[in-house]
C-alpha cells in the first residue's frame, strides 16, 4: 500500500514515524514533509492546498490512501475532491469531507451542533460587524473573563480571553477589523468555563469509533500559562486528573452524542475527531472540536499507541473499525516544543540547528525545519518537538529536558514548566 500524508509539521512526522513501524508492506510519501519525515518517507514538494498537484502525485505514485494532517485542506474539501474524481476511484481518504470539517472550520456551526445534540458546552451567541452593538450589550451582561472566538480557522490562535470589559470590546472590534483575517468576520462570544483543560481523541469510520489516548497541551508562550497563545508549546499523556470515571463521562456525554449527531445530520465522517475539553468540577464540557489530530498532542498520543496504526486506518477505509483492536501503553509520554525567538510574533529563519545527532533517549519530531546547503536549519516558529516516554511523568520530563539541552539554534526558546501543573494530581 502506498500512503500519502499531507502536511509538513511534527504531527505529520509522528504519523509517518508510526506508520513506518507497521508490519504491513507500506511505502510512505509526505507532501511537502520536512527533514524528519524524509527519514522514513519520500517527501514531495506539493502544497496540500494545491488540489490539482495533489491529484497528480496520487496518480503518479499509485497512492491508495491519503491521510490528511492539517485542518486547512479538510476545510477546503480535499476529501470531497479526491472522492469525487473518477481518476482517483479507490483512493481512501482519512479525513472528513467539507461538511464534517465544519466542526472545526466554523465555531458557530460547532456550537450549534453541540446545542442540537445536547452536548455540554458553554453558553454563547454569535455576532458580526453588523451586530456589533448587540455584541457589546451581550458582553456587558456577562461576567469576566470574556471569551471571544474567531468563527473560522486561525491556526489555533483565534481566541481572546480578556478580563477587562473595555479591552474585550477593543478586542472584538479588532477581530471584526481583520485581526485574524476572514476568520474573524464572525465572532462567537461565550461563557468562560472555570476548570482545567484536556483533549480527547477518537478515530471513526462514520459508524463506530476507537478512543485514542487523551492529552493535555500548553498553548501559552510563557511559563505559568502566561503570554500569547501559540500553536502549542508541549503536551502530556495520559492526563493525571482524567480518571476512569471522568473519561466514562466524556464518552457517554460527548463522544457518543457527537458520533450519533453526525449520523443524524447525514454527515459521513471518516477520520479523527479532537475534543477540546474543560473539566469543570468533575464534569466535561466541550470547548472546541478539531477535525484532525492536534499538534503537539499527536506527538504524545501516537507513541502511546502500541497497536499497528495502519490497521486502524484500514478499519476506517473498510468501515469495519469495530473489529479492529487498539492497544495503549500505560507509560507517560511528554513533548517539549522548541521554538524560534520571537514566536508567536515575528521571528528569524534559516538558523543552523545543532546537536540533534546527540539525542538518543528521546524522539525528535521535526516541525519548522528544512535543509539548506546540506545543513539542518530553522524554517518556522515551532521548530521541533522533543518527545520522551517514561514509567512516570517525571521520568519522561527529565529525558525530554535533557535532550532539549543537547540541541541549539539561534534564539532557541522553550517552556520549562510542561507538566508542572499536573504534578499534584495522582493517576
């Protein structure tokens, strides 16, 4: 089986890394990939949003399965494009069609979906520039902090959480004014939920599902969860406060109603679903859906899957996922994201990365790297994820931070407190 993975980040590297361990004879391609994926797959210089070029490489390389990593191609309808093309008949797509991707592509759609199917979530209203006055009145009636979410895709950064009323109104006007581009032309304003966040994940064939390991990620750039939101600075799996009783609530109140709701609305959803959750006094609430695996959560949940990932993907393709077994290891996985100086604002690129060859106890998943004149250099804000396994969270953390200290590039930065907030929780 020839498999094409679309994307270029650490998530796609982790997926390729895991598929390369399959007992099945697979040939892997990644478009466009990165220096890490090149170690186990053939990189193809193709933009995942250039559907015609994707079509060409599928045909040229006899691709039988396409695994879509990032959200943008899903929201733009890559699955619809492939499945609707007679020349690509028989090519299986792991990723929902455009209507399913609306769970992530539109916060307003997602909130409406949750409301229709009785899925616990924060109270909300949706506004546009034309209803700015109504939005300001709505904010005034709410208790701070105020949560403002761009309706569309904003690379995981389209959320403002503001304590001051005047600042919230200023932030709202900035969103309508283009702060997050077209994604902010519609804004969801919702109740702030007080609790602790985590993420749950499933893979589904549209009929049944398998639950993947849960994770907790760290979005803020600064230690102590301070500063601006990023694409993610690190993650931990399993989550100590996610007890078996809590996870049972997640399945019964959130996962099952979501899968059934998709069926009832006639949405043929095949792929991954990410549930961003808030644990509010022991009860789970949905903060957001993603129509794919999260990043950097993928870098901790994939290493904890002991079973063959291809077997699960084949179960999605054949729509017999219910017959496929998934095994999860009990060890803890942590990842620490190494980022460029200045991220998530402006940052330099092209700085040589050294020391990766000295890392033996961790897995390095490349994100923003490229090769230039035979040297590994930085090419993005999030440069690489350093993932380690351990019988305890502290053991895994010690390995990752030891590995991080062996790597260097100009302006390198990382959070030194990944998992610190979880150390008082007992699994």
